[in-house]
């Protein structure tokens, strides 16, 4: 009897702690602070820098537009830039249904520059809710503050596109745990272009290369698998996996810098025409057309950075048909 009473007390304490922790997270998180009072510089040079980043490096426009998945690499449908609505849902393995928000002035005209900045760098929306980290705010918070501000300056120039995006809904307990994800930014200065390894690492972070080209478990990168490939994308016709991009022979160890650049630049060639695919054909989620707009100098810097990291022996079967 005494033992049962003791077990009952212990159980009650555990329930109290768990319930208390849940309530604390639900009502106290995220806690990155208020949006800063910020007015970004909207001169032409800053807008042009933001346009380059948002379209070809951080590729904000890739996720926050409509993509034509009937075509190789899912290019952005012209006229939908920034309108949002792209789904990251349960069919793709996400813990709920997540939708890219509308970045055009049709929505963001009611946001301050500081509110946009907080969303990009800390993962907190205008109303204080936590964004799901498929949005790369943890990476963007490591960029230079000036580069982030240039992106804000650019998206302010997008033509307004009215598009009512469904509200994101997450499964429990992810809906609760997601509130712990936002964090204050830790900005880094943009490295000198002459330090190609450091600058290449800066670009690789901004471009999110590690997010796809690594193994993931429950939305987290598996430690030690960074850039070694293996992330899976389920599609009706089978599974496509991100390749190994380390300098191991099972990755891109036999590639030269020129070959690396050419792999991207073929999609920027004026003669390139995207190929239409059959409904069951596997399609790459890699936005080749957008990344192909990076300068050769920037692409070579990323190659230099990839050469500097540890090669990983991981032979990836890129395509598995059903």
C-alpha cells in the first residue's frame, strides 16, 4: 500500500512537470524578443544585391513562388514570384502541412522592416508564432546583417500578387516543440572574396547546401553526414536522393572547379530549354535554374569550400524507382 502511494506521488509529480513544461513552452516560447525598429536602405545597389541573393543564392523566390513540377527541376512559373503557397506536406514526409508564405507587398506591406527581419533571421512571424525550420532562418541568421537587409529591400519591390495561402498546421507534439526552434541571429561579416574558402563557406550556408546534401532524421541533420548526401525525397515514381558533394571519390572528388561551375551554368545558357516530364518520372527538387544565376566567382568559392571539408565515403543511389 505504501509502495502504491509512493508510485502515485511520483506519477503525479511527473505529470505536473510535463504539464507545466508544456504550458511554459506553449505560452512563453518563442522568446527572441520584439521585432527591432529597423528601416532598411532601399537604394538601387542594395536592391540589386538582394535580388541576386534572393533569386540565386538564398533562393527565397524558389520556395515562395509556384513551381512547375511537370518540368525538370520545377522552375518557377513566371508571374508567381513571391506569391507563396508551395506545400511541404505529409506526403513529402513533413510532420503536418506547411505552406510558404506570400512575400509580395500584397501581404508584407502591413509588415515593418523589423518584422520581416525577425522572421528571416529568427523564425518568428508578425503575430509572434514560430515558423517551421524548413524556412532556413537558422542559416540566414548567420549571414551578414547587411545581406539580410538587402533581401528585405528587394522583396519590397516585388509586384503585389494576391494569393490566400493556407495556414500551416503541425502535428502534435511537433506543434509544441516547434516553438523552441526560433533563436536570435548570430550575424557574421561577409568574408572577403579573396578568402575563397571562408567566402565559399558563407555562400554554402546561405544557399543551404548542407540541408539537402546530408542525411536527416526527424528533420535534423545526422551529425557526421554533412554534405555526404542521402536525404530522401519521396515521389509518386520512387525516391530521389541528394548526392554526395564532398571530395570523396564517391562524391565529386573527380570534379574540377571548371566542371563544377559548368554543371550549374548549363542551365543559364540561352539555348537551355527545360524538359517536360511524365507524371511518374522522378524530378529533382534542386532549383538548377535559380542557382545557375550565381556568378562564376561565387560558384568557384563554394567549390573551394567543399574541397576544404572532410570527404565522406557515402555512395548514394540517387534514384530508386517503384
